C-alpha cells in the first residue's frame, strides 16, 4: 500500500512526519508524495492559531474529496488540543493526536479490519516520559532536524501549545547520540536540534542543552550543529561558555522576543524584560564572532498602544536582527489572551506588521551588506535554473550561479553583493 504524509506547522511537526514515514515504511507501506494517489493520507496538523486549525480542516476535506476511497488519518496538535472540536470532522477516518503518533500503523490495521472510525486522542499527563523513535533520513532536506525535547511549562498567555504538547520532557542522551551517528552515516553534514521549548532540554533528567549538542560535536561526519528557537532566559553564562567552546556550533541564535515593550511582555507572561534580552544579545555578540540573531515578534497584542509598538520597533532596530518573523496577534480560544480587553483592530494589526517588517527588512539588508568581500563557507541545499542556494554558518542565505550540482556540499564562497533579500557570491578557489 502507498502512504503520504502532509505536514502543517513547525520544525517539530516536520520531524515527527519523518518519524511516521519511517514507521510506515517499516510496516511495508510505500511512501509517496501527497500529490500522488495513495491508499493512506496522514495529515500532521498545527493549531498554534485559529487559522492553522482552519487550514487543517480544509486539507482533510480536500483530501477526502479528491481521494474518496483512501484512509484519512488526522494527527498532530489540532486533535490533541481540541479533541471534541475535531470529533465533528467526520472526513477523518482515524484521529490520533501527537501523543499517539507511535500507534499509527496499529490503528491502520485496526481500521482495515472493520472500517470503523477511530478516535484515539489521549491527553498528556504531567508524568509523561519522552516518547518517539529516531530517524535515519530527512527526506527532501540537506540539513537534518533532530527533535530532542517536547512540551512546554511556560504558559504564555497567548499560546495553546502547553495544551497541545503537554509538559516539558527530554529525549535520552544515548538516543540522541545514536540518531546523530546514523544521520552522519547517511551523509548529513548539518544537524538542527529542535524542540517545543528547546532550551529547557535536560531539566527533567538532570542534563543541560549543551550535553545534547556535545553528542554531535563528538560525531565524525557532522560538520555543523545548529539550534532551533530558544527562550532567552534559559541561555545562562554556563551555556554560552560551553557553546562557544564547540568548533561545530553555528553562530546563529533564534531568540524568541515577541515584544520589545516591558508592559506587553508582562501581559504575555514572558519571563524576561527587554533590558535582560538586550544584555543577553550583547553577551552573545561578544562570545561568537560573526554572530547573527533572528527572532519572532507579535504585533497588536491586546492592550498594545502605538507607543508600546513603537518601542518594539526601536528595540528590534537596536538589536540588529538578521531576520524577524512578524506575526499579527491571533486570538486563540483556550488561552487567557483570547478574552483580554482592548483587543487591537485587525486593520491596525495589519498596519503594524507592515511597518515592523519594513523596519526589520532594512536592518537585514544592512547586515547582509557587511558580508560583501568576505569568503564564507556555504552548505548548498537547493538548485534552480542554474543558481545554487545555500546557507552560511550564521544562516545567511547565499545564491551562486553555477552549472554543476552543489547540493549537500560545503564550499567557500566570496560574497559579492545582495539581491532579493539574499547574498550573492562566486565560488572561491
């Protein structure tokens, strides 16, 4: 039988889709693209915003319409957080939720036996241990994501993720070591450690985030180690010192900001002030030559005034982020901020997003121009129309005109300029 997996959402979801593909293959299913005809379609959903859930419902219904005889499986964060709501989505034959991803093939066997709809979501428990396997390939990617942590204990007032993902839990160190070694054997030169609250790794098992990274530092074949999104208040002086001592660690930090205004940060239940965030950035810049910083910012949080927003814009400009992901506040049912007073009108949120993105893009352009004339190592990932695309160690995108295939190679490139938001360059001898 043929099976396809459709993924919505974050890097952790992408990793878990790869996990499920591996599980399906182990049980005799042939993996195919979601655009192809398949016997089974697995939708790995996101629910971080109401729009994410809407896209999930739309995807399930479209697959049912286009493939009326196929088995449709819905899993991921949406059914995990809103099991009763998903009960109305009858187009899905099997509903699991991310806590039950490992049951995928068993549930398929059960369904094929009697063709009766299965709803198998189970809520996360406080004493849950880390669950999940390991992957040996990351289809369609030159860099391999490695999930090492799940869940979150933070309860930011806008975020449904603790309900969708449960409490923080960490992958055992030996499993990480074995997984990274297998990925290296299969030709991956760069691994990206990811998690729901990645910087909390190890706190439940007496370890530290750096313990996980050191497994890759010690692995032959791995040349680059990168981190996913981090909570700034978890990046201690000890963590900085240990990371700075790793030769393979890439000097790029994605530090979740959300707002540069202390009043807004407090309403969000973030665990730092703008000044503490800025001080951390200065420490990182001093410790990692060639550092780049990226972040996420929410515009239009309930109660955010124009003065509060302008404070955030000025803060982002002062930090000098290489890239800012800008999002309008999206009220999420089930979170405290959903019912907060002083909701910002949609038109105002849209205007603020545009203003902040414009300011962030100008800072990004300035950052990238500073690389002109430098020779940097680039891991090439994709190619199109004779142009090869890749990333530097600090995650700056680079394009090079070259007829020969370069995907998967790390090569020196001399930066000559910028165009369309990326650096351009030529291969250096």
